[in-house]
């Protein structure tokens, strides 16, 4: 995956401060980035020539180092250093949804064994990050001042399991040198049958009579109402609780926001939406305000924390909005009221991870078309781009289907590896990767570090690393494609 790692940037400071100063395809730095790339090409060629005379070239010949002044402390603790190193490499993540954490035997031992198995499976295929569903239904897999204990742990919402699952999971992930991102659903309280019964002492049961404006009902489900400033602040404070109590690497939201378009919030709109001529704009602003509140609250608490969202893959179809993609699918902008472009432009997320769960060449929503659209969306921002890959499609496919086997996943990863300004991918979900015939072995090989590449050379070393081969073979191509991308 080409993320311009060949240009080594010695930039100190917090993650958020570094992002503002990174010289990588971002606004205000186009000219400098091109000049540095040209210098990198020259130095790489010079380095290659030098290797004919010297078997072991110096590191200085293969990098361009740009040092910015910083007020950050020069010494960091070991875990902070490990976190920084992990953040600088391409992210390979897997989602672990709440269903995968539900075990028949509701004991501490069974829960831990189940999680350990899933963590090991993710690690074995090359993943370096897990996105774990720790608050799926306005509940928690940790002791919380805001939400009730999850029914997943004991079978009954609100019942204390007698241990702290979150603490165990975070520590287990870090012991494997993997990032742990706490995945929360900000609005969902209950679906038709899940949880089976709500906690009588929980926030909803204690407030739905006297404060109905805090909640929304839709298709037998119950949701927090993001139009309420109190609720938005409560959600942000609940996320901050996680970051305060646990050494998580990030807070992650998925695509569940407004549950649909035809629910009854007209009265609230009439009362609070005077600044908006259309109810859709008002709903989007409610979500935008929630995202901004999360960003502000979390980064005030911890500047190094990663906060991002995984929206549905289509922001808007071009037929409805000239800024949209050439697709014909569900619109996150119009149907879920998620304006992810606004989050990117406002810088209220550290990364965006669109769920591109379609195949290459699928006309209504082509994977390649959408990858290019999202690349352009982040190209003048400081927001990282991860791509959500629908591995579950291959797990469910039948012989003869496009998704059957590993071919489609291989094609998508090849496309991403050859793309500029993509920092990683996240698979939905961990279980799918295990169930696809040949997939674990393929991914293990794909993500193997420092793979040797046979190459005849004058110093008779016989092989060079994959990184070195990539530097020599693709720098010029990368430069040309980068310059072209500036004018898309």
C-alpha cells in the first residue's frame, strides 16, 4: 500500500499536532510534497547506484528527514512509543460485533476464552487492530455511570457480571501488540427483540415518561434523539468515560444514526429547527453537532486518541447531488442523515472508514468507483482514510458468485495496495475471514512483513526486501499518479 512511507518524516508532538504538520498530499503542502517526492526519487536512484559499490547502504541515503520544532517532551513511556509506531503503519483491522461476544455459558472464563480465540484469529491473518463492540444497545461491557451492564454478559441487562470485560479485552489486545478501538452505537437503545428486557434502573426506563423528547421510536426500535442537546452531551460524556478509564487506542462509531426517514419528529423540528428550511438539513445538523461534540470532548481529554466513523459507503448518488458518486444505492446523506463530507471538511474526525461492501465492477455501486470518490473526499484534509471491506459477502457466497472464494477480496486488496492516500482497511467481520476457504492463508501471506523478493544484483546478495523493491520499482509511478491526483 503506497502511503509515502519512503519519505521519513521526523515529526514530534501529539498525534493531532503531527497530523496538522504532515507533508502528505494535504492542503497547503502540495508544492512541498512534490518537491520532496522528486528529491526522494533522486536519492533512491542514487542509493540504488551506491548499492552496486556497497553491500550495505546507509539509512540516510534512503530517506528524506524533515524535522519540525516541537514543545512535546522528548521522552515517552514505552506504551506511548508502541502506540505511535502502530499508528504510523498501515492499519489492518477487523470488526468484532456484539454477536461474536455472546457466549452460551455466561461466565467470566467463557467470555475471556471466546475473546482470546477471536483475538488470536485476527492476529493470525495479519490484523494489527480490533474494533470491538463495547456499547451496542445503550449498554456497556464495562462498569458505567451512564449505561447499564450489557445483557450479553449475564443474560440480563443491568446485572453486574462480577468482572470488567473491557479491561481484560484492552489488555489482551495490547499484549498482542494490537490496537483496541472501542466501538459504540451512539443512538440505538433497543431493536424489536434485543435486548430481551430493558433494565428497570436504566436511563431509558427511568426517563421515557417524564422526558420523551430524549428518545425516538421507529419500527419497534428505540433510539436516543440527537436533536436533544442533553442527549448529545450525554453520549459524548459516555464516550469520554471509556477513554478516561481504559487505555483504548480509539473510539469508533459505525453507520447507525437516524434509523430512517419516516419517523415522527416533526414537532421537535417545529420547535427547535427554525434555522433550517428542510427537516433533512436539521437532522444532519443534529448529527454533525454530535460528531463535533465527541471530537471536542475526546480530544480535550486525550489528544492522542483516534476518533472516527464508519459510514455507509455511499455518501450521496450523483443523480441527487453533483458532489456525489456515480452510484445508485442507499444514500447515507439523505436516508441516514450522515454528512461525512462535512465531518471531513470540518476536521471533526481523525479518520473515515466507509463501508464499501460491493464488488469491483458492480454497476450500481462499484468498489473502485467508490474508492476513488473517497480518496478525493479526503485529499485536501488531514483525515485518514481506511476502507471497510465486506468479507462477509465472500463467507455467504455460493459457487459461481463474484464473491465466492478469495478472488474478490484479493482484487480489492490489490487495488488498495496500489492506491495513494489510503492508510488501511478494516474487514467485516473477523468470523467471515475464518470461514472463507483459503482466506486465512492468503491474508497471512499478503500481510507478511518484509517479504523477500528475488532480484539479480551486482552485490550478489540475491534478495532484497519487499519494501526496497517497492521503493525502486514504484517511486516514479507513484510520483506521476500523485501529481495527476491533484487535478482530479
